[in-house]
C-alpha cells in the first residue's frame, strides 16, 4: 500500500477523537440541563464552546505550525483535549464545565487545522478531494460513536463517567500519532519558516471558503445537537431519540468519501456537485420537521449531505500557495469556528424564543442553503494573480527546497489584487 494511504488512515483514526468529544455534551444534554439548571441557549453555548476557541487560536496556531511542525501541534492539541475532557467531567458548576469545554476546543482547533494540512501535504496534486472526503468521514464516525455510546453510558452510570470516556479516546489518538505518523518525503528537509502574510487574494479566498465551510458544518451540527430533542419532547427516551440521528451520521461515512471520488472524477462539474448537494440537503432537512422519528428521512439527509463535502473542503488547499497554506488554513478555520459556535447558540435561542423544538432544525436547513453563496463569491477570485513576493517574519524556506506542485489555477489579471496583505508585522524582506 502506498504510504500516503497509511498516513491518511492515521489521520482518520485521530480525527475520530474530535467528533466523539464534541458529541459528548449533546449526548448528555438532559442531564446537564437538570444538573446545572441552565436554559437551552446556555446548553447551545456549552456545545458551541468546543468550536469558539478556534476563532482566536486558528490563525496563531497556523503560524506556530509552520514554525514547529504539524505533528507537534497535533500532539499538543490532543493533550489539551484530554485535560479539557477531564475538567468538564469533574465540573461542579456550569462555569467550570465551560472552562473545560473551552480547553478541549483549543485542542480540537489545532487538530482541525493540522490534520487537514497533513492530508493536503500527502495528497497534493493527487486524489486530494477523495482524501479530504475520507478524512472528513472521521468526524461523523466520532459523532456516531458518541451518539450510540455516551448517552447509554450516562444512563448506566453517570454523565460524568460518560464524559470521562472522551479522555481515553483522545489518549489513544495521541499514541497513534506518536508511534505511526511521519511527514511526506518532500517536506522532511524543509527548514522551519514563520510566514506572517498572505496575498490579498488568498486572504479573501480563505475568508469566503471558511464562511461556506462554517455554514455547511453548522447545519449538520445543529441537527445532531437539537434534532433528538424533537423526539424527547414527544416522550421518547434520550437513548432512543439518538438512534434516527445516528443513522444520518453513519450514512455520511459512505457518502462523504464517495462524494470526494465523484468530484475527483468529474472535476469540470464540481460546482454543480456542491450547489445541488447543498440545496437538496436543505430541502431534506426540512423533511425532518414533518417526520422526526423516521430513520429513512435522516438516512436521505446523510446520503445527500456527504456528496459536496470533499469538494468544499478541497477548495482552499487547491488554490493557496504551499508555503502559506498553514496561514491560509488558520484564517479559514478562524471563520469556520466563529460561524459554527455562533450557530449553536442561535439554534438554542430559536427554541427559547419560540418554545418549539423544531425551530433549530428549520434554522439548520437555512444554514445549509446559504453554503452555496460562498461558492458564488469564491469562483470569480480564483483566476486573480498573486504577488511574486511576500512578507515574512523570519527564516524563509531555502529556495532549493520546494514542495510538490498544486493544481494550476488560471491567470487573468486585476492589478488591484497584486498587493500583499500583512497579517501580523511589517515586511522584513521580499
């Protein structure tokens, strides 16, 4: 087997820990509402705190990754997830639980950036959309495992014991990275560099792509977090209410990588795959409102939702320069985390204001439809040129060490976009 597929497997198994820890709080939501005496908006805040730190951590994290390496930042992120999970499980009050959840979110934000970069580095110029689709599948696998196990573990013991299970899963992921992950050959001799700037075009592309990815994922996470409450409101137990939602999650395990393979095969139709997939998913999500307890309605959502995912997340790695990809991903995930965290709170607020458990799901359908707007804004900018020089803080990568080429992009010109945008500092050279 080609080594890149082995490394993809390591990344896949590591990323499962993220989805599992995210889902731990939604799976024990009724216990938390009762224990801490909180409203659903506060519950949404606690769920969203897993994402919120990324708005602050993502950009400096991307810069640190270029200086210290992807592997080191992933290991640091897993350590933070272990500490944060333990703190949340032992929390005596809501404020402490928020602190633990935030710490876990800091670690998860580092994983999100650098696991994606690991895959981009190994599959650059090759089956990138397929590989990204496989990587993305790990997130729903983790969520699905959480849906099936965390609630039952809480019923069998306590919500604290169930939350402690996230620490064990993160520890296993830590051991996998230490023992198995290696960098691709074309990066092994690269000298450390701390790039602090992006061409203006790449900056705007990262912002737009991040907003689209935020809307796409926020829609799914709102469904996972709030759709079971529709059934609970009808008298279904917490464990049974999680089953229909878990069906959608498990279906995406097949649909996401297959969607990536479809996009790699039909590159000329990638935009149609994204637009049709997102709009069809939005319509199917509304069907959950009318048939909340039907597993087939969730299965259809999972099937269609997975199709555009790989093509969406591959947009930025295909267009950003290799030597500033970590910085671009930092910007990308800053927007992603802000959007996802805000969406969880807003979804909870829609229920508090209306008293209707279906309102967060309707909100999720609207979010999914807005994903297509980011593609409309993204595509016209791809052909705009980058400057030939950039701004750096220190230690540029030696000119004789180059990464593998990425896909070509087109070269139409608008001179207004040729000026680089400094993100942190003044230029130190060109």
